[in-house]
C-alpha cells in the first residue's frame, strides 16, 4: 500500500482548516450579538443597531490581541517550554539530520532548540521562514536512534511544509481570546455575588451575568472543538509526509512507540502549547475513554502507529 494523492489531501485539509479559522471570528461576533440580544432590556436600544455599533470595537480589540500574540508568539512559546537554542557544535548529529532532510525537500533550514527534559517529545513552531523552528527534548535526542530521530524531524518538517504550525498558532490565539472572555465573565459573577446590592438590582445583574456566562461558555466550548478539528487531522497527514520523505515509515512508528512511554514534558504547563508536540498526552490516565478522546488534540498514538506499519 502506498500514500496516494498526498498533495490533494494537503490542499483539501488546508481548505477545511481555513474554513475553521474563519469560524473563530464569526463565533466571536455571534457571541457578542447574543450577549447584546439577551441583555437588551438593560441598554434600552435596538439590539441590531447596538451590535453594528459595537462590532468595530470588538474586531479592533481582537485585531490588537491577535497582532500582539502573532508578533510575540515565538518568545511566548520559548518561555512556556523552556527551550534554548541548540548550537551546531553541541550536537552535529541533530544538525546533520535536519540539514539533510531540508536539502532533500528544498526547504530553508529552521532554527533548532532543545528542551532540557529526559522525556521524549518534539514540536515545530513559527509563522514564516524567519521564525520556523524545531524543538527537541534532550530525552528524544538521546533515546532515539538516527532513523527514528530522522522520522520525528521529518514529521515536524512536514508540519512546517504544510504550514500547520502557522495555522495552529492562529487557532491557539483565537481560543485564548475566548478563554480570556470566559475568565472575565466568571470573575464578574464572583464579584457580583460578593458585592452588596439591593435585592432588585442584585437579581437583575445576576441574571445578566448568568446569561453572559452561558453564552461565553458555549462559545468557548465550540472554539475548543474547532481547534481540535484543526489539530487532529493534521497529525495523520504529518505522519504520512514523514514516511514519504524518509521512505522509512517503520522508523517513525518505532519512534512513536518509544515516545508514548514517556511523552510528558513537565516544564510545559500550558495545554495550548502542548498541542504543538508530536504527542500531547492527556492528563487523564484513562486514555481510551470516549470523553477524553473527544477533547484530545491528537489522535490515539496506537492508531498512528498501526497506520504507519501498514506501509512497511
């Protein structure tokens, strides 16, 4: 069995992912409209008129947030993972593997970072040729042989080649906006509950905040599902790309098997950043549970290994 129509799959996946990204700002505007509509008695104004008046400010605030996160994403990710630049003199083996794969694909060589952790994991990040990078844990460098490490690097280069990393960073930024809004609304509820108000005003403001919480929570939940839709599909495609580049699908399968035994990078507390990794272990120990699988950013690693072994 051979990988057939990989370029066509990439184009289709990119198109579907673009639709998902368009859904994020659309979801934000829908959330804004619903908040205005359900609280219309408070502002005594036509909700449609108020929505169109507020919409430019919502889009402007979102744009500013997005610009800050877009320009500073590389520094944020390095701080979240504790990654440091890997010097060529320190590890020529890794540099040679990355360089040879990039030459074979006609790609600009990304920057290479190392995470000082004995666990096995890796990820790619960046939005353009100036910021593209691959980060490898100390454990994955030391515990994989050359063929296995080559397969992992090829997997991450495929994410860069397919521009998955740019797409995932955009989705992380948008989900972060909804997470921030959900936190603001939740804190408002706590403040409203602890404040001293008259019974009438207290009931009115409490109802408004309750509506805001429900709307924001639903929007946040949907945004997470959209992000998962982006992440999970692309892991299979990156595995396929790595197998096509190296012609050694068994090597990546062996690497994934070793990674699955110890993938948790303890320094990484942000689940948003963790979704960039080649394997994002779920906090729950019951990994086969349907609820866990629904919220998994990656498909089950066993399924990925089985698919790769079909091509051996």
